[in-house]
């Protein structure tokens, strides 16, 4: 036993602490916490979930056959395996949890010379509130089950009033002498190392687990309120997110991105080492992208009286934004619907971003990494454009022709197999003060995308309203295939994935701005369309065809193009979920209400909100 563990043991034994209620995670966790996911009150969260559309959908009697088969598969494949390896009845443990449920990750612990411990450092806490006696009984039963293994597979540490058990979990093979058959592992997991240690026990009313006794003992002073150092709530990056996004939410998460990057940066430099051949400094690559300017990320969900709300905050101080974080700055402009959007569109998203400023930010990032790389990128794009127009100029025809409006939308999926259904028609609108000039710049970018498939060729057709449409095809072994279609409006370049998508846009453009049922309510719940980023999706339009195709198919292999998936993968998926047990989509369509998203940028970073109204 190390000196640190001896001191911990002595301290806890002599303290004779009388445990109080488990502190909330923002006070319980230390300031060095790297990431945390927390449900402050599981009982409240369960009640909220059952009132929400997702909870009502899963609990609907129409889903019973599919739900029961899926849950049974989960219990057989993971629940039974985990019970065999740990002795714990997971369902019983989860049913006992009525207070907080928290999973936190900390910096790795020092590893003693010759020790097998990896230094992993995380903590799982499940508070039973008044279920302390029941929890003790559950853990005693788990240890009894483990005691029957020959040879023994569990180590026990008894320190004062606390008893912890450490087991080695092997998700691929049964425990030696367990007397229980192994659950065959999924094919995709056969080559993975799925052996890891779990140390678990009880502190007061809480079930506590971690990767080792060292990790548990490191957390015990705070768990027992014997460590008076400031908690996570005093950490500036967390405190800001707590006030703006996380407080009073039934479930939330936080990631200290800056600290995570600091620990990963030496490895990332190795990943980009080959760029040194282009005169780049690998240490400058990630900072130049702007990712190091992200300090922290936090998010929360809640079911309000009107609907399901998800919030995401990305802390990026305005003074530190470079590269991608500067490119993605959202301008506070209207981002609502406009002409050319079909009323039955599956999804719509509009970003008001400074196009010319974003391009300059990317150029500046490349120069920071390597001036040679920046020059190479400029020459490559300009050469691609000059294939179609000898007078093409990158500054004039691309950078200078970009506007501040970027729109993308998808149409209802069509097809007879899952690959087709997962690739619906797509339409993009690129804002421009001079759309006809930007056409040349976009041809240059598309030429780079398709250069491996074959040379682009352009022709022209007349679409609805006598609009001239540029048709791009790309050559290949099977002959010419559609690449994209392009036209212009007064303020945008329009790029469609195919003729059907382009014709849908042109037809909608003659009918004015569409009226989408339910959009006003969803947009209001998400915060409106004036913050610079706005979008929505219509799940009923997106899911219906795929749902019915899965439900009607004899097997997944019947609805996948030949050669796109393996028989083993199909069997693995079908062992988890029997899609033939799904009800007709119409039976549950009411739960899939329209979802809106809004976003904006302020001095502290980026803020996004998703909202979906509940079905009455």
C-alpha cells in the first residue's frame, strides 16, 4: 500500500465521520474536474422524462413489442455480463437511485513504479437518498455472488466504515469458475481489449464507483465533507456556464476543454508531424485552427410545460478567436425563412456569417501554420478555377463575391434502400453581392472536391420560370454521372444535389415564403430567428419513409445495396433491435413534432437552443 493510501486510511478511520446528505455535484467535485455529466435529482428527471415527447413515445403501448425485445437484448448482452463480472444487479441499483447521478472525469493519478494501475481517474456516484439500508443489502448480495468464483475475482478493502470491492471486468469471456455461460461478444468487439477494473462501494446513501481504489480514495475526503477546499462551482469557466446554462436543469454536462487540450497537446503535435515537410510547425497547427480558444463547453436539457428544450454553450472569448472560431462568428441578423424553401422541406438551416472575413481568417490560420502551405492552397484553388475560366481570380471571383448568408436544406428522403433514404435531395444557397461572379468561384471549389472522381463537365438547361440552370456532371468508368446543378437568384448562388432538388427549389420560389405548420411555436420556444442562426427539422418528413422501409423489410440485408455492409454487421444490429416489431409510423407520428434551433454569438462565446413542442 502506498503512503498516500495509508494516510487516507488512517485519516478516515480516526475521523469517525457522521455523513450528511450527499452534496450537489457543483459543490462536491474538485476544481480540477475535466468533465462531468450530472442528473441532480433522478426522481425528478424520471418524472420529467415520462411527460416529454421522447419519454411518451418510448412508453407508448404501440412500441411495446419493439421496446420489450430491445430491452431484453440489452439485459442479455450487457446487463447479464456486467452482473456476472461485478456481481451487481444493475436494474436494482438504478431503481434505488433517487437522488443525484453523477459521472466525473479528473486528471490521471500518479502511477507508482511497477504498479498495474493505469492512473485512470473517474468517479460514478448514484445517491439513493433514504435507501442506504437497501443499498447495503444490494452490495452484500453482489459480493456474495462474487465469492463463489474460483479462483477469487474480487479484492476487498475495508477502511473504517467503508468497504470497497475491486473486480477485473472481462466483457469477452466469462469469469473463471463463475458457472455461467458467456454471452457471445458482438463481431465488431472481438478485437477490442475489453478488460478493465472497477472499484465500487458505499459512502452513506451513495453508491460510489471508480477505476481503482486509488481513484476512490482520492475522492473520499470530498465525498465525506472532510476536504474544505473550494468546489467546482468556484472555477470561473464552470461558474459562468452554471449561471447561464446549467443551473436548475434536470440534466447537464460540462467539459473543461482548455485543460483537456493542455494534456493532449503533446500527442496532437505528433499527429501533425508530417506537416513539417511543408515548413509547418506541428505545435502551431491546433492553435492556428482556433480550437485552443475554446475554454469550456456546457449543455443542459429540460422538459418545460410547453416542450423539450436543449441548450449548448461554447465559451470562446471574442478577443481570442482565430481560425475556425473566428470563421463561425454569427452575425446578429435575421435568419428566418425566405423564398425557395419548399413547405414540406425535411430540414432547413441558415447561418449569417461574414463570408469574406471568414475566408481571410482561414488564410491567416494557414499562414500561421506555414506560409508555404498557404501559398499552395491559394495556387491550387486558383488553378482549379482557371480550368473553366482563364481569367478566374481568387480574390475577385471567390473571396470578394461571398456574402453573409449560408443556407442548407434537405428534402423528404426517397428510395427503396437505406443508402438512398440516407441521402435525400439537398439544396444550398450561398449569399453573394454578385452571384454570377461567385458561380466561377464555386466551380473552382467543386472541381477540387471532384478531382479524384474525374473531370467536371458543364452544360445548361432551362428550369421552371425560364431559369437557366448549370448542370455539372463528372466522368467515370460507368459514364457521366450527375455531380450537382447550379443557378442564381438576385442575392444567392443556388446549388442543388440533383435535378429533382433544383426543380423543387425553382417551383417553391414562385410561391413566395412558405408557411410551415408549427414553426412559429417551435421558433418562439427556441428563441426566435433574429440571433443570426436559425433552423428547423420536420421529423415526420425525415423519418416516415425510413421507418416504414425498416418495418416492412425481411432483413436489413434486403434494404442495403449489395456490398455496402457485411452479414455479420446485419446480424449484430438485428440481435439488438427487431425492426419488424415496429408499429406503423402513423401510430407514433404525433410524438415527432417539429424541432427548431437558434444560435448566436456574444462576447463570451456561442449559444445554441433546440426546442420541440410537446404533443398535447
